[in-house]
């Protein structure tokens, strides 16, 4: 993410608590995927998210159950959107993000204008 450039957009679907995040990037010509982008970087951008009441609690369950054998973050963190998150990666590097339903800190860039998703 670069200050002053729109490279992440979150959009809630009408009449629902579902939403899409668009991770925006472009190659040297202003379109397409940059040729130098690694498989890991692509996997971070091309991801899915599962809403959680508490990412910290979900992380503890996974850790205590010895379920964190693959690639993953060291521990939960607060994302730029102010919500707790924990990232795991499949063998192809695609990210599975566990994300809190509700922000615990102020988002970095702009506030959400829709209600938080329901649990």
C-alpha cells in the first residue's frame, strides 16, 4: 500500500453483510499483473476471508490443537482496516484470512460507512 494511491477498495453488497475487497495492482503499462510479482504476493492479493467473533480465540484453538503446520503468520495482528486478522496460506500461496467482524482500532485510510457484518 502506498500513501495517496487507491490500491485497496472494500465494497459491501446491497441488503447484505457480505462484502468484497479489491486489491488493486498494475504492471508498468498501467494494467495487468506486474511481471516481477511473486507467487506469494499474488497469493496475498488473491485471498478469501472468514469472519470471526475473535481472531485471537480462533488462533488459540488452532495453535492449541496443533493445527498450524502449514504456512501462516506468527500470530494475529491488527490490519490496516482496524480489524484483528490472522493469515494462513495453502500450498499454492493463496491466503486464508481470519478477520474479526468488528474493528478494534480506527482504520488507516477511511472509515467504513456500512454496518459491520453480523456474526
